[in-house]
C-alpha cells in the first residue's frame, strides 16, 4: 500500500494505492477531505482524470458537509441530546452510589445513573456499553432474516468503534465487524450495513456485480446509504 497527496484543480486529494481493481472516491466529514483509493499501479493522470470527472459531485458533498452543524464534544450533562436509532433523546443525569447504568425512560429520555463526581470519560463509557448492548440485541434478528435470503452465513459478527467505516467483512474468516456508532442511526441504516457486509461474502469488490446484488436484495439501498452518510460517523 502506498500513500501520497496530490493537488488537482486547487483541491488537495489524499491518494492511497492498494491491491484493488477499481478506483474509489469519497468526501469525508467533518472537513470535506477528499480521499481516493486507487489500484496499486494506476497513474497520477488516471487519478487526476477520475477526480476532475467528479468535481461537481465533490463540491455538492463538501457543501452539504459545510452546512451541517459544527460537532460539539458531549459533556454528558442533563439536557444534552443523544441519538438512538435515529431519534434524539434528552439526557437526564442522576447521581447515586451504585454502579453506572443507562435506561431509555418511557421512550422520552435517556436516564444515566452515575456516581457523584464521575468524569466525562466514565459517563461516556456507560453510554457506549449501553449502545453495545442495544446492537447486540438488534443485530442477531437481522442476520437470521438476511442470511437465508442471500444464501450465506457468517462465522462471527463483532462490534467496535471505527473512525471511517460503518462495517467491514473479513471474507476468508467470514467475520463481520459493525461500527458501534450504528446504534445512533435509524434501524433501516443498520439493516443496510448488515446486508452490505453479507453481500461481500458473495462479491468482494464494490463493482457492478456487487451493486446488482444489492439492487436485487435491497432495492432501496442507495437511499439508506445516503441517509447513513448524511452525518459524520461520530456525532
């Protein structure tokens, strides 16, 4: 794998060359950074032409990112809003002497119970454990539904925080990783990522066959992908 930065029409582009067949371009939040993954032996000119051909698309995405509210670090204090399955819930902090826990109270607020003088990091850890438990409940039914439909089976599905990806698939090990942040997104987006990673067991690359399979099994996948990527991975 080789990395470099090139400037194209005044635009700084991060280029990573790796053992892939096709060239992929993305615009990343929160700063609108343009990144290209290109085949190992592709030329700078090939990358340049690919970026120039999608300049209008890049500018639209960068404008959308710029219009988003600026990310603010959560302090995990009463009154803050935290998302769960695409819905914002106000946080209510209750100090007590017992172990930390988080409860979705009557579908109206997230109630976090913490020890007095607990730190922001400790409160965040409580919330992340709760998000993990929710995904551990939500994911198995999705696998049970979709694996027979696609005719595939995973050996293992794990959850972890990822900075740039919603999910990954280790094809030889038949292992799927899903981003913990998916607990904050709508349930339809979680389903899209699960199906996306399962389809990789049928097709490794994001090529026409992959898209055709996604069209077959989840025709509305593009809308779900757009909704999922309309916000930064961390919020």
